[in-house]
C-alpha cells in the first residue's frame, strides 16, 4: 500500500479544529473524575481498544488514582480506510474477565458496531459489570444498536470525519494536538 504523505500533511493543514488540546484535556479531567467516583473501590480491569484507545487510555490512566489493571484488545473495522467493513479481531484480551468490573476505553463512539461486538465478547467471557468510556461521541442517528451509548463521554461532536487524540486519518494523525475534522467530510 502506497501512502501519499503530501495528502496526509494536507489533510491536517486544511482540517477544521473542533477542539483544542486544552479543551480535550479538560474533557479528560471530567471523565477521570466521573470514572474515579464510580470505580475507585471496584478493582476494575481497564481494556484499551487499540489503536484508537491508546492515547485516551494513557491520558485517563494517569488521572485515575486508584488500583486498576490495564489490558488491551485490538478489534477494528477500519484499518487504514475511511469507512468500516467487517470486524477484524486481531488480539483478544488475555486476562480472565469472569466476575470482573470491566471498563472498555476507546477514542470514539461513531456507529458503534466495534464497541457492541466488544461488549458482547466481554459478556460472553463472564464480566460481572461492563462500563464504557470514549473521548468522543459522534452525534447522529446511525448507531449499530438502538440506544447504544457510553457510560463516560468526554465530548459530543458533530457527524464529520474526525482525527486527533487517538482517532486517525488513514493511520496517521492520532497524535494531532486537538480534535480535527477532515475538509469535505
């Protein structure tokens, strides 16, 4: 696969900044406070959904001042594409979920097919309680399941193609200092 790095650079240069780094950090602070209030005494297992959840999970973990275990999983529908397809389980959680309080952390809740499949998997593996956290909930009516929502949400944003703080454009710009919307999407 050939990547046009000029296109990747141009996407960032032309993008609309929807949230600055300071606004995202403030949202992460609010999320961490809510998660701490809810889970400080629960001995939770925090599951980072790779790759998008990497930056969000890392940013949240340092704000959660209570004992927890961290693991990851890798399930994706996008790869380096702009639109999702079939779910690809690349790495399933290795820890025992039976009887645990599990917090699934990801970058964004868009349509939610990936998150719904992860929730189903965790239930099948015997998690006692399942909670979800995303930095961004995209506002639209195309959720994979009626009523699908997350327990902890940092920001509610418009229905555009977003990148930054874990969300990517063709595999790039997860590291962008804020949340950006691609021009034309």
